[in-house]
C-alpha cells in the first residue's frame, strides 16, 4: 500500500514544473532615474504628470522600473519621428504650392 502512494506522489512531482521565484525588479527613486536618463528631476516629474513615463507608487513614494521607462520613451521617439516626417511633408507641400503660384504669376 505504501509503495503505491510513493509512486503516485513521485508521478505528481515529476509532471509539475518547479516553481521559481520571479526575477528581482529594479526600482529606482526619482533622483536615480533622472540621473540615468541624464535629465533634471523636475523634467522627469513633468513627464510623469503628462503620462509619458510610467511610475509605481509605493506607500506614497514614486519608484521607476527602468525597463518600462525606456520602453515608454522609445514609443515617444517613434511618434516624434513620424510627426517630423508629416510636418516636413506638409512644409514641402506648402513650398510646392508657393512655387506653383509664383510660376503662375510670372507667366501671366
């Protein structure tokens, strides 16, 4: 009887994956995160208020997870590059329109 119980418990542990604790998450203070980004603490604070940078609040203290902050900033970099392209395209369109109107005025 005892051998069947041991066999069953051995079979159960063999099929279940071993539980491992999650990797430790590095949380930085506002000053530490600002130093890593090479910006002023007030700039980081304004980015948090605007929603550009994620922040974790623990017992009233702001903490930052560097990986999430970098990911958020990269998303803004992509948007800025796309906005610059559309702005330059609209400037080119305006310049082309101005050139066309100048050409029409000269030929008249």
